[in-house]
C-alpha cells in the first residue's frame, strides 16, 4: 500500500494517514522521537477525521494496520523505536480527534442553550425558531405543554438531579419529542400537548428528586409561541403557590385560572382588600394575625376545630378571633353571605402582599 492510501477493512480514507509511513520509517531508522511538526500534523489530521464523522476505533485500527504493513524490514532497525513512533503518532492523532469533539460538544451546548433561551422567552422569529426546534427533536407546529420543577437549591444542566430525572424519562418514554433542560435554576420539561402522561411522570420524579420542592404544569398551547405561554403559566403557578402558601406539591395552571382573573384589575382588588380588611389594622398586633386566621379558617373548609389545629390554637381562641374580625369589619366569616367577600379579600391580600406592601 502506498503512503496515504486507504486501509482495507477499516474504511478510512488514506488522507488521514498521510505521511504516517514515512515518519514511522524515519523514526525507526534513526531511533529518534517524532518531532513537533510531525506530531502537529497528526493532531490536525485527527481533528479533520473527527469533523468528518469517522469513528476513533476504525482510525486507530487503520493506524495499526498501516504500521504492520509498513514495518521496517531492516535488521538494524530498532523495534522499540518503531513502536515508540507508532505510540506517539496514534496518541497525537487521538488528541486532535478528542479536541475537535470537545469543541463540537461545546458548540452544540451553546447552540442548545441559545435555542432554549429564545424558546422560553419568545425572542426569536417564530418561523426560524420552529426550524431550529427540529434539530432538538421538537415540532413546534404541534401543541406543547411545559412543566417546571423548583427546589430549595438551583440546578444547572448536567447536574446530578436533572440527569437522574432525564434518565428516568428516557427509560420510560424513549425520545418522544421530549426536551428536558434547566432555566434560572429550575428544571423544565417540554412535551407534546397530547402526552400528559409524560409531564405527570416528570412531575412525580422531579418532585421526589428536588426533595420538598414544587412542580407546576402549564396548559397545552399550540404553535411556536405556545411553549413560552405554557412556560409562563407554569412560572405564574409557582409564584401563586408561594404567595398563597398552597400545600399541593404538583400544581396545574388550569386549576388556578381564578387567581389571574381576580388580580386582572389590580386597582379593584386593592380597593376590595382595603375596604374589607382595612379595619383589621386597628387590632392589637395589626391585621396580619387576623388575616392568617381567616386564611386558615377558609383553607380548613370553615371547620373551626381544623383551623384551630392548623394555627396551634384552642377552638375558643379561634372563635374569639373570628368574633373580633366580625366586630371590626362588620362581616361575619361564618355567614355565607359575607364569606365570599372576606375570602376573596384574603386571597387578594396574599396576592398583593398586603399589609406588608401598603397601597
């Protein structure tokens, strides 16, 4: 085989072995090591081979086959020198190959992160975004839904927890056009809108993995802009859960639609809060303890014993607080006619962070 020709059985074009036989013969004849230029030429060829998509196993095999075929026949040749030259050449070639692969991985990661940022913020042209999405397994012409998992600590892509959840997802569902990533320290799962079982599975495993966190699932939305809409719904659900101190570990945005409706007219809600609950500021200790009492009473289904247990109070102490609220506001929490107004005002106070944030 002439120097630079293909190696039979390995499918490696001869250009990736160019000069290899000559430098092997020269090193074996003189006993010298390969010089810097020779090693650099091997690294360059290794990079080109990686960029061409050739497998490293076949490339190493081709080098060994070429070494065997071109092994110097002269008795004066040092076998150790020849083997050392082969080792140096293959090592330099593999170094260049791995360097090109690492660069390709970094470029792919950067492109993926840029795509995710554009996708979740809607900053890119939707048509171009849809084209880019196919590279990452998403078809944005379909409906998609987004689930967001938030824990006590933040997570980055490649951390142990996201990898654990991703392995569970892939093991259960395979590819299925699912994209799992991280954003602002949260885990994000994007799945086709008609595959609710995927997000339910993600929610279950993510909640277990984040240990005491919370997962929110946005509604299924169509088109390239649907992903960002569903993502924002999930984020809003997490924010609502924190403000309202909801206990549910998994939240569905569809179940919380009443809260955005209540706060759509912020001024009207603020007026309701101040008009209904404002008199509670006259109480000893301020309004907050009595607002917390109302919240616990309503969350307990207006069952005094359960509300007292949640507040670590006696039923008598809870009853006294409810009577105090009635006296100050003129609204009786136990009266169905007044209850809706009081409960809506309490929800508004928690959403608007009143009275800590006065209007």
